[in-house]
């Protein structure tokens, strides 16, 4: 039976030997997520990661970039250039790269049509820069939790639409379970979204989170206290069968280790058909 590719988001300065005693895969920020600083090939992390070069390295993009804005906008050009620089570093280091990015927050009043046009133009510009680069990499668009009263193009339903019309071999997706619930994405679409993903952020859905309420909150909450355990167990089982990396985005090793144990329990429960809460309409 295949093993779970179960990992977590860790610090850039983490002791990798200790981390890989517990984790199968890791996700990191290689620059501060709130700045417009570019990644540096000489950062010691890349050299330290070399012994695990055969394992997909998942890097989360900064929050300051955006594909929602015009492709000539400073935020869009930054994310394009950041992506190219990171891919070139990964190819030079012979890493398998999965680069997870948010599309960006949709401004008030921006229509879905305009947002989709901007995304497509940004991807078209990015394709000009990466299509000749030879390496194992994917730029994975992550679904956001959305904003009430705004376009849902940057949420799971929008990512599903974009991937359905995807024409770039380097473009993939990342499904975040908490974001999917918070954005109101139908429960019966989660497994299909997981199947189409290159990375899954296995995040708890706290009991106080309202479906469709657009609240992004999960870093300090345990999976055992989550809503939708039946659906989460099916997502975990899907990831195991398809060898899709599962990333726990948690604050602290105590929560991470607890969630690792519980993830295996959920997976085993689904295997044995002992998790019997209804899926359809589950809250």
C-alpha cells in the first residue's frame, strides 16, 4: 500500500534532518511573505536541502504578488519575475519544485470577467518566460477563502474553471480544505478538486467557521476538532492513492505531530469504512 506523502509548512531555518524524521515532504517560504524581496540562489537553505532533492520541494509564494491585476502592474510583474527566478534556482539545484501561489485579493467592484482576463494575461506573459525552461516544476494556483460580496474567481470554483481551460503544462493547482469550506465550495466537489491537485493543504475547519463566510483561520486548530471529518478522510485517502503531497499548515510542532497521527487515523478509518457521517450537505 502506498504511503501518505504527509508534510507540513516549516521554518526556512528548520533542522531538516529532524524534520524529515517526522515528515515526508516540506513546504517553506524562501522569502518573507509580506515583502517584495526576490529569492536568492545563495541562501543556505538550498544547499541544506540537496540531500532531499529527490523529494518535491514545496515553496509558498509571497502574498504581495498578484495575478488578479493587470499584467503590467507592479504586483503582477513581481510575481512573474519571482516565479521565473525560483524556477531557475530549482533547475540549477536539480530540485523538483511545486510553487504554490495565491492569485491575489480581488479589489472591490472588479468583475469576474475582468479578473479572469487579467489572470489569463499574466499566465500568458509568464509562459513566454518559462516555456523553454527544462525541469520538473509546477506553478500551483491555490484557492482562497474569498471575500463576501466580491468575485469568487480566486476561490475553489474559480480555480476549477481556470484548470479546466488550462493549456500550460507547467500550471497546476493546490486545494486548501479550510479555504474551500470558507468560500462555500460544495462538499461533493472536494474529492474532484483534490484529484486535480498537485498539492493539498490539509487544514482543519474550526467549528465556528461558517460555510461561505470567507473566514481564513486554521493555523492553530487541530484536525480532531474539525468539521467535515468524513470529507477530509476521503480527501486524505484520495491523496494517498494518487501520491499527492498533503501539507499541514500549522503553528508549532505539537499541533503538527498531533495532526500527523490523526491524519493517519482518518485515512485508516476511511479504508475500513468506519467513518460514516454523510458527505452530501455535510457541515
